[in-house]
C-alpha cells in the first residue's frame, strides 16, 4: 500500500488520474443517473411548452413518447461515440482527444441550460445525444489513457480509477438531485449541467500534462517524448523495463499492423480475447446493474418501500458502489482478476435469487421490503468490487496496442446497444414477469461465473505479450483457435 502511494506521488501521475477522472468516466456516470431525479419537472416542462405552442393540451401518450426519446437518445449518442473512438483517438492522440471531448460536453450543457428559456424540448433531446456521445467517447479514451500511462505493476490499480470516478459521478448526480440541493422545478436544467464546470477545469489543465507514454513510443515512435512523459508521471528514472516491453510490443505491431474493428473480429489469434470480453460485458449489463442504476425508484417502490425513503436508499446505493470500487482498486493487484470475477458473479446470482424469493413474501412480512434493499446493496458491493470494476482493467490488458483501440470500438458498441435495449425492455419485463424477471439476472451472473472459472487465465503481473500467449493456449475439447488458424493456413 505504501509503495503504491509513493509511486503515485513521485511525479504527476496522481494529479493526471484526478484530472482524467473528472473529464472522463465521472461525466458518463453522472449523466447516466442525473435524468432520474428531475423527470417529473421535465415532463411538466414538455406539457407546458406544448400548450404554449399549440394552445391545446398534448394528445394522450405524447408526453410519454417525448420523454422516452429524451431518455433513449443518451444511448443513441453513446453508440455514436463508441463508433468514433478509433478515428478520434487515432487522429488527435489521447490527450487532445480528451480535451476536445470536454468541449463537446460543454456545448451539450450550454444547449441543455438554454432549453428551458428557449422553451424547446427538442434542445433537450439534442443535448442528451451530445451527452451520450461525450460520455461514451470520454469513458473509452479515459480507460485507454490510464492503461497506456501506467507501469505493469500498477496497471490494475490505475485503470480501476475509471470505475471509481464513474461511481462518484453517479453518487454526485443522486446528491444534486435532492430537493434540498438542486432537485427543484426551477433548477431541473441546472442539475443536468453540473459536470460542465468540471469539463472547463479539465480542458484548462490537460494541455499542461503529458501524453500517454505508450502511445508516444509505439504509435508516434517518439522514444524521447515517451521517456520524458514517464519521468513526468512517475518521477526520475530510466524505466528500462517499461521501454523494453514497449519495444517488444512495437516490433509485434510492425509484424501485425493496426486492425480495423471488422478485421479484428475476423482475426482468430484474438478470438478468445473477443469472446471473453464480449461475455463479460454482456453478463455485466444483463446481471441487473444497469437496471438498478436506471430503475431503482421503480424497483424499490414495487418492493413496498415508502416513496419518501427511496431517494435516501438510492444515495446509499451510490455510496456503496463508490466505496467498493475504491476497495477493489486497492486489492486487485493482490487478489488477482479471476477471483474478483467468478466470486463476484456467484454471489450476485445468489442475491438475485434471494430477491425473487423475498419479493414473493412481501405481502405477509413487513420486513421483506427492507431485506430486498439489503440484498440489492449486497449485489452492488460484489458487482462494484468484482466484475464491474475489473472489466475495464482486463480489457486494457488482453489486447496489444495495435488491437486495443478497435477493441474499445467493438465493446463500446456492444455495451451501449445492450444499455439501450435494457432501458426499453425492462419496464416490459417487470410488467410481464413481475418479481421473476430477476431470475434472468441471476442466470446471466451464473453464466459469467462458470465462464470465468473454467476459461479465463490470470493476467495479474504479466506483460501484454505473456497474456496474449495464455489466451492462445486456451483449448476447448482439445482444440484452440490458434490450431484452427494454422490448419487453414496450411490448406
């Protein structure tokens, strides 16, 4: 623990982590959650704006349709942002890309802030698209930057900070949404724009901080710039081990040039990496965490918890998520990745099965609603301290530089697509299946546990090339994708 803190404070690394966080995943976390609190006020604004324009009340269902567009357009923007990661980060580099992304967030906040005075719900929709675009782009480049600036021994802990800042963003949105702070009808547009203040700070400070060392060395071939960046971040030293690792990866990249997302999907040498991350992200999003973040109010109300107590429980969920993600960052280099994944999935599955049982008992037991809240908090502890936190770290570890950006595009598209589908499907599922909809989440968590336990190799403390060799050695039924690729080459 002391060694980690000493290394982080020897140069500007800790400061860069902070600045990257407030301009990166914090923004995404905040905007994912912030729309929930002012929803009644936005619906009222849509109703009054329609009446002022047309002098008649809106037809039945119109407000619901416009509100659904406002909510879902965030995911559409996120999908567009995920597609843009490769071209954006490749054209501008990591540092300039995150700076430009902050200006997109500021532009979105300006549109959102003025929408109330312009009496335009269309401006809210446009702002939500830009917020989603900025969130997806920022979260991906943030994680990429962290992975490319950190030495091997600290890579897990450093990349974990992206999850911590996302959790902090969600918690901040929940606090700002309280009626005692900004959660009032006259301030609904302000509560949605709070992160823009941090975007301004981020855009002003980032030009004075170093570019990602690995990007400088491998893609820009600037070894002196890389050395200078490493010394600026981690203190004076020669960093021979890091430079040798990057040199080896550069040679491998020359032998296998950078691939587009489509070519990466067709490459059998990374097939297990693609399957692994696709399975993990799919299990994470279908394990129920995105539903808890978006529909916590509806879930707790259905569980029977009084409405006036729900907002304080949701703040408790946010505090729990942030504390556990920080704790995971402290233990990931000691515990390794595998136990955090399969152990977390196993307990998450048990939590959802227990929630299903307890909710079926709520009619005859007064304690059932509160036990449901305890079980969901327990679920969040093991998600945020396990699969949810470690997924980003694993993604930055298992792909070499030539494949990493395309992998962020592929999994960004997958994550935002599933996020959009879950947002549309969950209200239908909970009406159709009632409490048994949580069994689906339990099954997905169990699937993740089984896959990780039997397939995923441990990546702790290994170089990117060593990890690549481990994945190539994976066999199922005595065969591997590497062997199939070799046979096809011979034929």
